[in-house]
């Protein structure tokens, strides 16, 4: 895994990859700017005193409520960013996976031949659907995240395991679908589910590092191309043996 990851990092300086890298970074920033603006607008335009049960609290707390509301605004933006980043990265990867994979394959796997043709809308629809699942599951387990705050590190462990499984699965399938049909790709993933999940956990950890996480869409796609080819070689060796 570390070898594949190092190969993906090393290729970020490739001129062909640089353009895709910038597009990936700008894509992630654009999506988050829209999300941040939407949350900010919502919180800024909702009058707390108009919400049942809050009017008395607002009046009683006075200026302290405004201070707490500002704190809650930034807290909401932080939590939303943390929980939704895997979903945003998944969407961006869906847009650029073919370009990234083509650059990686040209350099490291030149004998693979032409990839399978996949309609962009089909790929994008599948990616958006999966991103929605990522958001939904993270929101559903939010109460568990909060409970696990009392056990140091437990909520982060849950976050990495849950999103590691989801991200590993989606990134692997996006890369694998270029070279095999969906049924074959899913059988390969299930055969090596531990390795795919480990790759997903590595990418999820990367997504929690500020600034570096903006590289995650392109770096993750390149990394998973290497993982996919490695698992295909393992499968072929097992069949031959």
C-alpha cells in the first residue's frame, strides 16, 4: 500500500497530472464554497426568536445568545465540512477519475490497452448517489460520534472505519470499472475487501489533514489505480497457481 501511495504522490509533479490536480483542487473548493455559503445564509437569515421555544431563551440570554450563536455557526461549518468532505471528494473523483487514470496508466501500465467506455452521466449519477449515502450514514451515526467523545479517540476511529470502508469501495470501483464490468469489479473487491478498506482508511486520513485534503481527489484516484492493478495481478497469480 505504501509503495502504491508513494508512486501516486511522486506522479503529482507530472505536467500531465498537474492540470488535473488543479482542476480537482478547484472543484473541491467550489463545492465547499457553495456549501459554506448555503449554511451561512441559512443560519444568518433564520430569526431564532421565530422558532418555537427559543424566543424566551433569546430574551433571557440577551447578548450572550448572539455570542453563542456565532460560535454555533462556526461549529456547524466545521462539523459539516468534516462530515461531508468524503462525499465531496467522491463527487470530484467521479468527474476526473478517467483523466487521472489515463495519466497513471500511460506511465506505469502502458500495455493495458484501451479502457472500457463509460458514459459520463452514468458515472456521475452513480457517484452522486454514493456521495449521498456517505453523507446520510455520517449524519445517522452523528449521535454515536457525540457519545464517543467521552472515550478519547473512539469517535475518530469510528469515522475512519466507516468512511474508510465507503471511500475504499467507491474509489476502487471507479478505477476498476475502467478495466472490467461491474460484476467482476465487485467480486474482486469482495475477495480483497481488507486491502480495499485499508486503502480507503489511508485516503480518509488524508482527508482530515487541512490543505493536503484538497489533493485527495486526484491523489486518491491515482493511488487506487495502482491498488486495482495490484489486486488484478494477485488474482491472476492465484488463478495460475
